[in-house]
C-alpha cells in the first residue's frame, strides 16, 4: 500500500513538474519570441535543452529547502504531499487558462504548507524557511526590475554612438545567449522544487533513511520540466512578450540577462524563488527605461494581484483536498 501511494505521489509530482514547464515556458521564451529572434518552435527547443542541462550545473540546495526546510518533515505523510501537489496543479491550470504568469513555485509551497497546516496546524511550518521565501517574493521582482533597468541603461550608454541597425543585429545574436542563461537558471531553480517534494515523499514513506536527493530524482525532475517547456504555455507567452511592454532584441537581452543573474544568485543561496516574478520584474524594468507609459501598468497590476493570491489560494485548495483524502482513508 505504501509503495503504491509513494509511486502515485511521484507520478503526480512529475505531472506538476511538466505543468510547471509549460506554464513557465513563457518566462524562458516570451522575450526571444516577441523580438522575433527565434520562432516559437525553435525557442521552446532552445529553452527545454537548457532546462535539462541545468541538472549538471547546479546542486540541490533549493530542493533541500523545499523538501525539509519549510514544513516539518516528521509530520509529512503521502496524503499531505499529494494534497499539496493537487493544490498547486489546480491553481497553475486556473491561471494558465486566464493567461496569468503566476508562480508555480509559490503554488507548490503554498499547497504543501496548506496541506500540512490542515493536518496539524501552524506548528507544521518552519519559520526560518518561510522568512527567506516570503522576503524573496518582494526581492525577486525588485531585483529583476532594478537589474533590468541598470542593464538597459548601460546598453544605451555603451551603444550611444552605434547605428540602431547594427545594435539590433548584434543583440539578436546576444539574445540567444541571454535566453540560454535564463533557461539554465529557470531549470536550475524550478526543477529542484519538485525534487524536494519527491524526496520528501520517499522519506515519509520510509524509502530513504535520511532526507537526501537521489540522482534519479534529479534527472526525472529535469526531464519532466524540459518536456513541459517543449509543450509551451502560449496564452502566458502573449502576456509576457507583448502585453506588459513592447521589446526589441536589445531589451530582450537586458531582461533575460537580469533574470539569469537573479536566478543564479538565489539558486546558489538555496532560496526557492519565483522565476515568473523575476522575469516579469526585469521586463517592467527594461520598459521603464523608455518612459513609464511604455509599461501597461493595468496588466502589471492584474499580475501582481494574481501573485498575492497564489500562496493562499493553492493552500486553500490543498487543505480541502487533504480533508477529502483523509476522509477516504489515505494516511
């Protein structure tokens, strides 16, 4: 029975990882598609490849934070993890349908926390892990905005005496590198969250003597998120690539470079940040260098409201799911 339940949790976790990939595909490819540097089909292959390569670049610090640093691992059961995953998946599908670039990461930790709190109350949460994560809800888009603004101003200054056509030609090539770097950072941070959940299920089920991340879990998580990216989240790509602000290749490069720097830093620190928040902040920062009216603040406002609702909404869905699973006798 326990083996069957853990196997089910692993399958659902990888389904979430796949959904995370196509939900967040916009983060990796919206700028490079909207600037017409790559066609959509080319862009998703480019992003998916670097999502997978990230398995060999980054460690598992984020996975350990998610798996054992936010919720007391001793109270976790397979039904807690399963309910958390269902809460995250449901919220991801709702926001994908409406084209809102919300955070799959925050949906996952919100769902995980909601199910754990439904089981034993607020004592299930580890304050130190949540402090870092909640701080980065503000810091991630703020860092993306600031770096995007700085990078764009720096490019304007460096290219001030260069013909616009030449600038465009060079940055079309450079944007391939920035898109690759961002996709590497996206895969490195986001795939680890699923790794942490799977390792938590293995530990809770007694299949790991201590909490650690097996190599096969690393490979499975990166494969799932890469396949999801190949599927693409076209509704959200439209929002990210053109509704917030119009981008040229030089702006796409600045936004992706800013997002990549932010993600590399957070992943090295073991902080599970929102890749969506980071790149959205960077795009707004780039757009703001032209003039504030270049940013469609109404669209940005809708996105922010969706961000605010993500953790409580996914937590609520997960809590209800946990009670239903508990009612039918799952441990």
